[in-house]
């Protein structure tokens, strides 16, 4: 049996907004917006990448100097860029790229999993949060198209159908699920997971929360979700394409659903 805390996530566009899809030969647009089943969508992986960045930034800002609280860079060691290596050398990120866990491959196993991967998952090990796709009921035909003014670098509205874009004041919604416990593998949010060789694996939980001034292992699942997920995702942010062209500002809110919802 599993139990989840559920939050309704609402993303409202405050500016024109675009998350592009790869070109579809059937589309009338050269640069279509992302849709699934005809509905415009903020894809889960896009939202997860955004949330992950937010958590990394928070860990670096609030927990610098505590090495087990450092986030990893979620790519393999071989593909780290020169800039990423600089971030590692400066002590902001863990060495070696993404946290990874494998019961077979002890050599490439990380000593411990970073807080970002604890919630969002590491290579070979699930996390506790399920990041949703956010949908809007606005139909694609309600979208307006734009092209870029090559001289000014700004968006020109309602001209050639070069780019699809969402208007401002559009609301996308989805449900964020945070697992509180799983009785099959005995995982509990906020407790060290009972997998092989594990004392250090989730060792960050023995540190102290700056927000609640208690050890993480003594926080409730709701408090952990609040510090690392809800407060990281909520607020005004800039997401998606055309950021430098006056696009992408959104306001995100999360409301906890009752267990029956
Ligand atoms: Zn990690």
C-alpha cells in the first residue's frame, strides 16, 4: 500500500508563454507548441527540470558548507561540460555528476544520494515526488501565432504563422503527488530508506532544516514537502522559450487536496 500527499498545481501565464514541440509535418506551424491529445501541455519533464533547478539553487543558497546537502549535476560524469566542472570545483555541486544507485554496480554507486535526487529520483532509484503534466482547456485553435521581428528581436503578434504561443492569463493545472509511505518496500518520506548498505545513503536527513530548525528526520512528510517541493515550485517564475523576448513569466500556486480528493 502507498499513500500520497496531493497538491493541485496551478500555473497561470502572466506573459505570452511557449514550450515548443519538435516540428510536426502535419502542423501548419513551423514551430508548434507542445500538445498531447490535442491539449496544450507543460510536460512533466519540463516541470521536473525546472523544480530540480529550484531545489539545487535552494540547497546552494541555504545549505552551503554542508557537503552532504550539496546537489549533484544530473548528467553522467563523462558528459559534464567545462562550465559544470567549474561549478563542481567551486564546491557548489557534488563531484562526479548524477547521484546513482545500483545494487549490482557498486563501483559507480554514489556514497549518498543528494536531497534533490531523494525527492525527484536518482539513476537507479525512484524518488518520492511524481511531477505532473499540466494541462489547459484552452484549445490550440485559440492560440495566436507570432513571428520574431528580426530587427528588434521582439515578438510581432498575429502575423505569419511561424510560432505558436499561448496568451497570458491562461491557467494550466495538474496534481503533484508526494509519496508518504510505501508498505511494500518500507519507504517513508523523511526516513532513511531500507536498501542495502544504507546508513549513509540518505544521510542528509540527519542534518538540520534551516526552515523548521529541526532535524529533517523529525519533520512530518508535509513539512518536508513544503520546504523542498511546494515552496520551491510556487511563486513567480520564468519558464519556457523566448525568455529574453518578454515571454515566460508565470505564477504557480499549490493547494493541498484532502485525502478524499
Ligand atoms: Zn543527486
